[in-house]
C-alpha cells in the first residue's frame, strides 16, 4: 500500500496544475475514486479467503483488478471463476463494470461473460441496484454468492442454461461438469 499512497499523492500534485475545466473535473473524479478505493481496499485484505481472491495486475492501478471465486459447495463446487473488474471514474455514483473471463454454464452469466447481478445495475426498481453506499466488498460478496444463494433461474441472462435446468436438471449438471472440467487447473 506504500506504492498506492505515493501514487495518490502524485496524482493530487499533478491535479493542482490543471487549468482546463474538463481535465480538472476528470482528474477530480479520478482522485475521488482512488481515495474511495484506497479506503475500501484497505478493509478488503481480511475478506480474501478460500472462496474469493482479489488480485491487482498492476499494484499502482487500483481501479482494474481480478476476482477469483472458488465455491466450496453447491453445483459449482471446486470450479474457479475469474472476473475482470473495472471501476469507472464516476465511482461510487456508478457501479463497477464486471466481466466473467471463465467460460461457465450459469443462468446469470452469459457465454460472452456478461454478468447479471442486481448490484451491478445502475438503476433498479426494487432498490437492490448500485447505490453510493455500496462498496467493492459488496461486489465481491455478490460475485461469490452467484454460485450459492444468488443463482437465479427465474430471471436469467443465459436463457439456455436456465431452461435446461428447469426441463432436465440432470442434463444441466452434465453440461455444467463439462464446463468445470474444461476450466479445471492443469
């Protein structure tokens, strides 16, 4: 985190010399996002556990990271699912952008990697969407819960997976096993 603190200080000093209103606003947004992430991620270290791991490809860039989810029980048990997370400059007013990079047979994850998770919605009628009070910790909890209690076969993104589960659960499990085997570590 020493590198991160240094990075924030440098960005603040650079921001003081800005005169263009657009770049000044952009710099201010980035600075606010980075400060929020420093605070949130300092608490997250204790959240890394056997089911959810956070990794930063570049320790100086906090707004791009990966989350690996390895469920300990349920249908997706023993699978390892990776997500790329990108935090927009407008964070925490806008939700993170998440893409699943692991091919998975899941009703709420498309084969293209799109993720259907209520807290990733910018606006929602039921109040479960993104709000400024949410944090990265909520996002990580949600990604982990997609493989346990938040798997939703009634409001799917991947209609084919949800329909297969409803019509023939045994076939769904066989298809799921193919995906889990294909993605197993070698």
